[in-house]
C-alpha cells in the first residue's frame, strides 16, 4: 500500500468504527500505549476508550474525516486530516469541525494509531 492508501484506509476504519460501533470499537484502533491529546489527554487504550466514550455520550455520534496530507517517516505514517462531527441528542443539529493528526505504526500487520491529536 502507498502512504496515502494507508492513511485513507485507517481513517475509513476509524469512521466506520465510530459511526457503526462506537467508542469501544474505535479504541481498538490504537496501540496499547497510545496517546490521545485534545480537549483531554489520555494515555493507553483503556483511557482512550473512556475519553472517546465521554465525547460519544455528549452526542457526537457521527463523524466524517478527510485526509489532508500523509507522509512516511521511517516505520511510521504521519496523517493530517480535517473532521466534522455531527451531534445527536443534546447536540442535535450542531456540528463540530476541527483538525486531527495520527501517528500510525504497524503492529502484527495492522496499522494502528500510536498518537492522536485533535483540536
């Protein structure tokens, strides 16, 4: 796969996990010791799942992600993207737009996020 294909495939898996299965499935796309930095900081898959569950429970239950740039650096792939989250429940009719990065690493043949930032 090309670097762009790796980035596009990962973001598509992230969107499907979030939109169709929720935070627990999405957290499985992170390495065991991954870091999430945004409105909150979470270290490790369990803490990331908890942070993602908080966002999901606020009503941000659908997301679209567009890869803006991807590049390989040694054994990792750096992904810069934009996102739009769509609200439900208390946030119905609202959108949340921002920028995000992932540092992807391949573990047992699968590309996972070792670090994710969002703002």
